């Protein structure tokens, strides 16, 4: 049967459906950070349980991104997108009904699986799909309870699944067969690394469990690379990483997620636990950050196509480093919100200057039919950066402070923020290695004879 022709109307439907799917995944991950203090009070969650509420999602999400991209290429992107949305919606209902932190964490892990299936199919929409999640989350929590940040996904998903089944066109990747060995090695290797990083937050970096998990994870990822170099149809062509634009972009993304998302984990709680804001107030105040991201992203994406991604990624990481350093130097139990507005704007604008240009850089580094594979790799790497950031910054936080009092929290927050600042500065230096323009490279890749790899 010939493929369904793509019309302007079908393109609009695709844009709306995929944007809503990505909106659900991004919104949910953002609002959970605002809900942590409420979950702590209602369920009596410990700091470790709060970390797992975030990390359970990140663990399954990061581990399965490559798998989600591979399954979409082989089994059909429409089919897998619908399956991912259905799974994410079901897990959201389970999270909303969870009577304990254990069941909430389990539901969050299943949400991560659904998100890992959906996200690799939407790389080209990332720049325009970053919503003001903290405000939405704060308003929902303030109006009712934290359970509604999960319930809000259910009607969206229930409508989205049948609409997607009717309106999306099916497509597949270039490779005709699945690589089960590669899938097993990538998933188990990423699990070992991410799990080790998460456990290090609780039991320390020198614990045998952490050392064994990290060592096995790295060894399995090494075996995955060897397997991909040998097989005819790799799930992740290693040639991607020989392209300077692709390699540098992934280091930049990892650095940004390490510094910024590791810090945001603590900043949301700082606004509530130290400065005494309600969830709604914290969400409104964080809107300055996410609002700057939304306003700057479209322009950054457009201009980076004309002038190259390099200056935007360097400037973006630089602005984020300034933002975190500024917040670290001003943090105190009596800090005013006015002193946080400018660094919040810098942080949000800096993220936007990296998000869209990085997406453009990845797409220009590979053929169009390789976008799913490249998306899976890039998302996995940057999520790994986020987990590593939370793990390292949590270690710094707990070695200098605690949740016992507002001052103890500030004592831990400040050095953690400075570590995040240092990583962002390092990322900006790496971004200087990015080619000034990838247009010629993109043209060569587009003109190249397609191969299985």
C-alpha cells in the first residue's frame, strides 16, 4: 500500500498532536519540582524519597531513549508515539492515586518509559515546546493538591491517543531489522551508570554498590560501542560522534543539564522552604525564568540557522553561568525576590540560546532519516548530565548543609550552585570548538548516498 500523501492539513495535525505529546512530558517533569515540598508534607517523604520522585522518571527516561528511537524506526513512529502517550497517561493516573511514596516513585518510573518513547520522535519541535510548567504546577497544587499535577495529563492523553491514531501518518527509519544485542547493551549500560549516580546521592561515591554499578555500566556501554561498530544496521551509528558539530553539541547539552537542572532541583525548594513561598507563589516567580526561555527560543532558533549555532551556545552557557553565580552570591535566609529577577531572566534566556541552536546543530549533523537515532542519543546524553548534576550537587549540598533549618539549607545550596556554575563555564569553553557554520556539512550529508548506518 503506498504511503499516505502529506498535505498542509496533515502537517498541521502532526504539529499539534506531537506538540501536545511533548507538552505533557515536559510539563510533568517541570511541575514535579514545584510539588516536592507538598509531597514531602503529605506523604512524609524523606530527602532520598524526594530525589527518587524526580530520579525514577529520569532513570527510566534516560535508559530507554535510545530504545524508544530504535523501536520507532523499526516498528513505526506513529505506532510507538501512540503507545508512549497511552503508557504515560496510564502512569499519570497511577501517580495521582498513589497513597505512598513507593507507589508514586514506581508510577514515575513508568511515566519515564512513556516519555522515552515519545521524545525521540519530536526533536524538531523541542525549540518551540518549552512551556511555563512551574506556574501551572504551582497553581494546580495551590488550588487543590499535588495529585492534580498528574491528573491533568489524563484527559489530554485520553483525547490525544484516538486523534493521533486517526491523523498521524506512519513512517519508519532506514534500517530494516532490530538490533537486540545493541538494545540490551545500551539499556543495561545506561541503567548501570544512571543508577550508580543516583545511589551515590544517598550512600556515597565510595560505596561498593555504587562502584560496581558504575563500573558495570561503563563496561556495558563500551561493549555497546563495539557492537555498533560491527553490525550492519546499528541503532546508533558511531560515525555521528566523528562529526565535530554533533560531538560538541552533546558535550554542551550535558554541561547545561548538569549545571542548570541540578541547580533548579534546589532552587524551587529554596523559594518554598527558605523564603516561605506557597507553591503558587514559587511557580509565579519561576515564571520569569521559563518565560524568558519561551520568548528567546524562537529568535535563537531562527538566527542560529543564519549565523550558526556556535555564538549562541557560547553566549547561552555564559549567561547561565552568570545567573547561577549571581544567585549563589546573593543566597540568604532573608533574600528578596527582587534580587533574583535579573539572574532568573539571564538563566532562562541562556537556556533558550542553547536549546534551539543545539537542536538545529544536531539536525544539520545527520541525514533526515537519521533524526530519530540522533535525537535518542542527544536526549540520553543530556538526561545523563541532569542525573549527574543532581547526584554531584546533592553530594555537595549534604556535605555542607541539610533540611534542618533555613540557614542549613542555604549553607548547602551555595557551594552546590558554585559547582554548577563551574560546569557551565567549562561547557562554554567546549562550545568554542563548535564549527562556525554547519551549512556545508549539512549539504554534504544530505547529498550523500544513504547507507544502512
